[in-house]
C-alpha cells in the first residue's frame, strides 16, 4: 500500500504555494506560483533520482525505469495548476498519487516490466488560457503548438511568452515522448459518490462540452443625461441572454449551463456600459443532446438579435470537447482493484473534462474518481479526506502492478 | 472675447495625457496621469504668475488678484479627472475656460474689484473612488476629510494614500479657502441643446441621484459535474435584478437607471460564480419620484430574496445627491450674457452631477452648458466644437465681468 501519511503531507505542502485566505490554492497555469509548485514536485522526484524530461508546451515526464525499457511506458498523470481561488486536490491529488505509486514500488523494491511514468500536464484548468486540457491536447496532436502559443490571457500575455520565460521552449517536441497506456486519479468534483457512500468511481466516459465567448455591443454613455429611449444599452439584453442560457441548461436533468465570466465595460458606476463580455459553458453526456442545446442557444440569440436592433450580439464557439469513452479492460482493472481492497466502487460519468479525455482517444486509458465533500470543486473549500485520497492512490498502485508487471 | 484658438490648443494638449486609442482620455482621479494633467495646467498658470494654493483633499485654487482683495472671490471651476476611457471635454473645458477668463482679463488689462479664482476639484467623476464630486463635497463640509481619505479603489488603494503620495496632505484645511460666488461651464452630456439647436444652456437645477452597491452571493462550484438543481448559482437572479432596475428606470420618461459595474467572481469560464457584484445608479429630476423609485427597487429586491432562498442578496446605498437649484440672479446673468452675444440660450436641467451642486447649497452659483455631439459623454468619442467651447467661455467671461467688477 502507498504511504498515506506522506501523500497527505505533500498535498498540504503543495497547497501552501499560492495559498488563499479561504483555505484553497491559487496557481494559475504558467505563472510564478504554478512554476513553484512544479519545482516542489520535481524536488521530491529528484530525491529518488527519477529521470525528468519536459516538452515545448511544458508537460513534464518523470520516469521510473522498468526491466524492459523498450516497451512503451504506463503513464500516470494529472495537473498541478489550479483555478483562481481553487481547491487543493483538483489535479494535485492525481500527480502526487502517481508519485506515491512510483515511490511505493521503490520502497518495496518491485521491478516492473515496462517503465512507469508520471506526467504533469500544462494548463488543464483552462481558466487563464483557453481551451482547458491544453498540454495533453498538444501532446495528442489535437491542438498545434503554434495555435496554443498564440493564445492570450486577459492581460494580453501569451502562452508562448510564458513557456519561453520558464525555459520550456527548450524541451522535447510535443508528442515525442511515447505513452503506451494512461491512468489518472481525480476527485469527482460532483456529489454522486458521496451521496451513494461509494469510495471509488470507475469512470466509463466523459460528457461533451462546448465553450463560447459572447459579447453584447452597444455604445457607452453617461448614466444621467441621456433619455432611456435614446440609449444603446446592452444590459437589458443580458437579462434575456441569461434566461436563454439557463433555459437551455434546464431542458433535461443531465444538461448543464454556466455563465462563468461576466464583465461590463468600461465598468464605472456612472457610465452606461458600451459592451458586456461573457462566457458560456454548455455540457451534456449525450453528444446529440449537446448539439440540440447548441442549436437552441444559437437560435435564441438570433431571435434576440432580431428583437434588439440597437445592439450587436456576437458569438464565437471557442472549444468543443466531444463525448469520450474509457478503455473497457483498464476500467475493469480499476473495478477489480477496488473490490480487491474492499472499497465500494461504482461506474460514473465524468462531468468535468480531464487530460485523460485526450489520452483515451490515443491509447488505452482509465480514469478513477474519489469523492469530494459536498461535491464541491473549483472552490477554496474543496476537500477530500486522507482516507479517500489514499484509497484512490492504492487503486492506481494495484492497476499499475497489473498492467506494468509483465 | 476669449482666445478661442488658445483654448482649443490647450484642450487638445491636455487630451494627450492619458490619450486612449479611441481618441479619448484616461486620467482617473489621483493617478499619475491625473497629476500630470494638473501639472500641465499649473504650468500655464505659472506663465501668468497667478498665486496657487491647494487643500488637503487636493483641490487647487488659482488666484488672479482684484482691486479689493478683502472681498470673497468669484470662483470659476470644474475638474481635470476623467472616466476610464473618458472624453476630452467633460470637466476639462470648465477648467481651461476659467483660465481663458483670467488670461483675457490680463490681456485686456482689466482690473476686477473682487479676486477671480480658478478651482480644480478633486475626483469629480466618482469612478475610481465613490462618491463623485468628492473634492467639492469636502470643501463644502458635506463629507469629512477622514471619511473620504479611507475610501478604497478596487485595488484596495485609499484616497488618503494617494493624497499623501502627491503631497496634497500638506495643503490647507479643506473649506479654509473662502468662495463668494461660483460659476461652472460644462458640456451638457445629453442631447437637449443639440436637438434644439441651442448653444448655451442656463442650468436651472440638477436631478437627484442615488447610488447602490448590490451583491448576489451563492457558492462557487465546477461548471460540469454538479446538477443544476443542487447549485447555489446567483446568475439567474441577476437576470431578475436587471429586469427590476430597468422597470424602475422606465416608470416615466424623466427617470434613469443604469447598471455600470458588473462582475462575476471568481470569473473563470468553467466555474459557476459564487458571487456577482454590481452597481446601480438611479436618477430623477423630482426628489419624490426618486424616493418612489428607491422604494420600488428595494421592494422588488425583497420579493426576489423571498423567492430565491439559495442565494443572499445584499444592498447598500452609497450615495444620495438631492435635487439642487441654482441661483436665480446668477442664472439670469448667464441668460443675458448669452443673449448679449447673440447666442441661442435655453433653460435646462442637469442630468449629471457637478461640483456646482455642492457649491449651490453654500453660495450663489450658476452652471452653464454647451452642446456635445450626439449627447455622448463618458465615451472616447465625446466632442464639442471649438465654436461651442469658445461660446461657453465667453459667457463665463461676461458673467465674470458683471459679477466681479463692482
Ligand atoms: N477537472 C477540471 O476541472 N477540468 C477543467 C476542464 C473542465 O472545465 O471540465
Ligand atoms: N459630470 C459628470 O460626469 N459628473 C459625474 C457625476 C455623475 O455621475 O453625474
């Protein structure tokens, strides 16, 4: 079994970097805090003498050699970046549990046949730079390095400039590092496991996601002198957009809709805003239903534009992550490993996107969930217990032993 | 007459400081840009050798001595700070036209009986720090210096720290500088004068204003895994708040309502926001009607809170500027001066707040408007023609000659 106390101590040490007053962490991707978190992790890897490489999008690969290093490795990974004022476990648990697997193999002097790698993917969160799951997407050839390098944050800084700043641009060509099979442990980020008293979720698949940027353009003017009828104020239309987005998200119980970013510009108390920018996140476990939600959303916006001639509505879809299915055999290994340890296990669907989504389309992959309190994530109060964290890491260990020992 | 070419040249020179790509100016109060604008103005004053003093809230007083310096001065003033991406004329015209009056008296070797002062008031705009008309409010004893010093901007910087930084805290005690009568020229910031082809507005009074800060508090969580029914999402309630604010502002044609600042926190595309902060600006020319709007707004929010138990709605009124009336005799002098120069003049009500509102409650005061293109203000495209700018300054000159020469 993995060292539960060591895993918890490291989770808490990592959480100190970018610690927030409310008990969370703030390490947006490719910032100084994110880099400090990576260095803390690499320090622990260096104590064991593992070989470390990185690629040009900042993905980090840590290797524990196997008996037969000509076979493609089993990679276990996740991410160290967080949301703004995010939680201490989202991503971090997956990386530090992978380190536990490697160290537990060391501690027990177990030689695997194939090498076992840890992967730390860049920008899983997609908060500072869109889309999410960026590093794994580039590794898998879903996004080009050039495209993601030119992506800007809201201050106009590019992914490329940040990769250069931290020296990642000197790394391997993305994708050069081969992976044979992929495993990821993550907190569920939803309430299903907790509600049913289950400890391990065997993730059968992930729901489809679409992201949009929407802007409502009017003409800014003074809040006092101009009669209401003469204004080109985008604010009343925003109320209609909000209603539309939630109507689309309430069409059936499995659907989700969220407006996450919302800003009125220029943002002054006595200026009627000339422009409102917002983002929309639509999800559904069925690809066809998400397509219908997208169509209803776009039709609703067209109707609104026809009714509101004084403002200009513009919509851009910036990301589509299709429905994904995980490998049957590897997921069955997850179920058996949980059962072998007497841990209650259940099949679930992932509501969040994960790096494992990209990997699952390339190589046999499995995703393992553990519960988090109140289903809360992307929140400073995000919490998973030391027992659940250890249970997830032990399932990773057992699956790794099944897969990596010839 | 004033020197129209000099006035225009200086307006354009001032606009260079904090110039924005869209042709406006960005000089938020008590920033380096604001201070640079003040120094440019003071340089012009120094060429004439006028005496300059300032007070502890950063108001600047420039004196052209009169024959009888024991009488209280006629002060002519406005402000040099702007909105974010604001216009080139809002406030600036009033200050530079006042300088034209003093210099034209010099150029024509006219000795007035009473001294004639220029006043530059601090933070008229109220965008970076609330409330607006701050410097004139402190001068008139409406706000205490302690209260305004502790006011914070959205980065947590205080008015007090900024006043210390620029050395204003070494100045006179606010209010120590006596003013006998007050005159202000401003662009209308609305469409009335342009629509009627009038050049001069004789402002009879100003409408009442109320400002509020409102927050909708839920609990932030991930946009994907949590079922809609289990969320505490403030966004749908925002749609109801917007509808309410606009319903209140559309009760009669004279009413105004504006949501100027609107931010979802933490502001990440895949985080359901835990909190939405917004500001509300309500106005009406009749004090009793604004009181009714306030009551309808608060009752509507109470109903919304009763219906939306999962979120917490909090409202704070942060400013109330009552209806104001200007001095009959001085305003009549404005009408006669305009007529004397053959300029079409009409009585108007001010939709915007002005430093003259505070002064009007303390000493005889008048406010003069000139048209601005399309009624547009608090916008980079704000524009008033050289002819209209000069017409307004000439009216100031004529009123000053009537008032200040015994
Ligand atoms: N796990 C996670 O929070 N991923 C970010 C991508 C998403 O929005 O689902
Ligand atoms: N003139 C002007 O824009 N004043 C700011 C105060 C207000 O919001 O009316």
